């Protein structure tokens, strides 16, 4: 059996996709800009320092998604892939 593993962020993409998704949600108006950006940046800094509380981060990052319809989520994902991820592909 063959297995191939890929590291997406800062390898195949020159961005951190989690942090970029948070910034993308700002543009969608799904979150309070100042509050969310501060939290998103703090979690990213903790991740980079090897101190990320993954449970707290998941709760934070998914909170804006919980009250969205499936159609809204699919459209947002498609836009994110088209507008952020695809242009960043190396």
C-alpha cells in the first residue's frame, strides 16, 4: 500500500488556510471585525508558538458557522476556494 501525505499550509500554499478563512469570514460580515480578528490573530500566534489550545480554537473558529444554512456554507467555501486558495496555489 502507498501513502502520500501533504502539508497544505506554508508548503503547497504560501498562506495559513485556517487564518485566511477567518479573514475571509470578516469580509463576508459573518463576524465582528475587531473582536474576531484579535482572536484569530491570537490563536494563530499560539499555533506558531506550539501552544494552540485546539479545543478552544475549534469552538472559536466554528462559532460563526453554526447558525448558517448549508447553502450559505457551500457558497462561502466555493468563494474561499476560488478567491483565496486557488490564487495561492504554487
